[in-house]
């Protein structure tokens, strides 16, 4: 039995494992290589996008307004955040800060542009209307309404979000996106529209797209959707129920946005422990992002190992899609286990997942934050013990004293 199998069996036999641990395990399994070795490849590339470009307002092009009255005559368009902001992952009061999108629809008698709420594109019986947008410099949060002529949206199931009892529905989005100055587009990967079903033909939700680094300049989002799909509870007996319905088409958007520089702040920490370093933490109204330098170990990767692994992966009949040099660069640098737990001043856990390269992204979900307690663990058992400690607390708070004892790094960061 491998160490991973032993770990999974141990966790699986524990009926008090929080949902967040299963989320971490899902992440770990998704990012494991296709072969089982004592050393898993490190230094993985996590593609997101960078942001920049200026917001333009002129006749005949897309406009961005912050006046909610602009969309008052059309249900939901311009008000989707208000409808779903407390029922989605990374919830919060977006409607207070988001800009409402609009596009020109001709000119008035004086030659001034007339704005129509939302940016609407239709294809294949599906109409997508981009509604509102917000950017904190690390993520773009975009709302949209999807109208399906064929109906059937009432059969979309809900899924649990975070560690609470709340559920959200989801539309699968496929395609690519980039910002105006990017040369290469980024494929949509687990970047879906999360929200709620309004009626059998209408869905509204939010899409969150993550940038690799903080950007302070305004930009334009280019979003190219190639398919839209959803699950169907009436097809539960099918062999594969994931994305039971899928409509291929082309829905292209060029969406300007401005960056909120007033409500966000980066806090340097630079605290070390056992080879790990908690460098900094980024705080916005909707997310907290911590950055940890994780120690790595280099090892020699032989061509024989490469050929053995690729033969197992492809059966020796296909192009493996990766050269020996590329494989050696990835597999030759290994990283130990690490996990970051983030709580507010009251020990309330901010639901989070690792985002790769030592970065952890946590949802504020409307919690008040005057200070952050950040713990870095190098042992899964210790992490699990701390995660479970809140189940024994009547207020659901993490045992901060025990967390400080078990963590390799424990930091308290006052928030202005």
C-alpha cells in the first residue's frame, strides 16, 4: 500500500472530515501526475491571465456604467449581483461596487450614444448577456444571464458551496479568455458560471477569472465561449450525467473594466518556519490570498524513467506530448506537502483551496475581518486535526491555540 493510499483510507474512515479537506484532496488528485512515483513533478504551470488596457467610452463601442438605474427596465440585467451575490462561492456585496455593462444602441436626436443594458450575444438557441463586472486586481468577477430556447433549466441540480449548507447551480463554460495585452489566450478550466435558475429558460450567475499577479491598471476582458452546458437531474440514470446538455456555438465578448484600488491592500508578512516562508497576504472585499515559499528538492531524472513513464501513459503507441527535457524539468523538482489555513480574528475559517506555487485563495463570504490568523502546515494529519477542531466548538471556530502549536508558521496580521 502506498503512502497516498494509506492516507486516503485513514481519512475515508473518519466521518467527521470537513468538506474542505475533500476539496483539498480533489485538488491534489487533479494535479497528480499520470504515474505513481515517490517524487511527484513540481513547478507546475497554472495559467490565468494578466490585466491592463484603458476603459473607453465612445459611440458605437461597449460602454461601462456604474448607475444601476441604467438597467432598471430589464429584469436581472444590471442586477444579477444583487440576485446571486449571497448564494455563490466567494459571496459578498458586489452590487455595491460592480460596474454595470451596457452597449450603444444608436444615437439620440442630439447625436449622443444611447446605452442598452448588458452586452448580448446569441447563437445555437442560447443568448448570453454579460451584465456586471468587478475587478480587485487579482480576479475578474463577471455576471451573466443565459437564456435557453429549449428550456429544461429547472432540472439543473444545486451543489454545496464552501463548508456551509448553501447550494449553488452551475453552467459549464468552455472556450478561452485573455486580457487586451496578452498574446496567448487562456483556456477556461473549471471556470464556470455559478448562480441560480430563475425559470425553465433563464439562468443567472457569476464567473470568476483569476489573474496571476496583482494589476492596478484598468483593462478589457476578451471572452470567447465555444460551448455552454449543464447537468440534468432527470438523466441521473445515464452512464455519464456530467454536462448532460451541451450546446456548441460562438459567444464572443470584449468587456472593459476598471480596477478597485481603494478596497484592496497587500500586507507583507515575511515569516519563516522549517524552510517555509509566508511572504505576504492580499485582502479584498471578497477574497484573501496568501503566498508561501515552499522548499523544493531537486533530483536527477533519467531518460529510462522518462521512457518508462511515457510508455505506461500512452501504451508506447502515441506521442506523449512532452519531451524528455520538459519532463525532467517538472519531475526533477519535488515539493513537500503544504497547506495554509486562514481564519479571521474570531477563528472563523475562510474557505480556501490551494492555487499552486504556494498560493492559497480564500473566500471572505461576507465575514468581518479586522485581523487574519494564517497557519502553514507541513503535515496533513496536523492540518486535518485543526480543520476538525472547529467541529467541537459551539461557534464553529478553529482552535487557534492548537493551530499555533501544530503549524510550522503561525502569523497574525492586523487588517486596516
